């Protein structure tokens, strides 16, 4: 039987433990819009190998952030959907996007940028 993840005492560290991979954040971003197939995720994320995407999706499924549904078709169709826990990270991603846009704007206005 699988051991539950031991969570750090610090809430910020707990959040980082769940989304510490840059790929995990991009997967969350893409799944906020709804269910996606593996190929859609790979295409929208860009420079990620199939192996790395698969590993991140499995880790996120184990952490309870998304669900994986396999349809018994030929070829098999696999879809990924955020769980309620995964969707609850929306404000975190929105804050990251707002901060990133603000930083980009400041950098564009900076001398020598």
C-alpha cells in the first residue's frame, strides 16, 4: 500500500511540494480550461518530452491534482481533468500570472531592457 505524502509544516513549502515542477504549473494552466488529451497538452506546453510529460502527469495524479481517464478504444484515448484540489489552485496561478505580467511590464520599461 502506498504511503501518503508527508507534508511540510510550512504552508508555502506544502504548495511548492505540489507544484514545484515548472511543467506541473504549465499542465495546471492548460487544464484550468477543461479536460485535455495527452497530445493536446504536449502541443500546448511545447518543449517537453513525452517521457517528462508522462512522469509529471503521473506525479500530479498521485498527488490528487488530476484524474486520468482511459477510454477502451483503438487507439486508446486518454484524457486528463483537474480534480477539485487541482482546480483550487486557480487563485495561485492567477496570482502568478498577474505578478509575471507586472514584472514583464516593469522590465520592458527599465533602461537597457
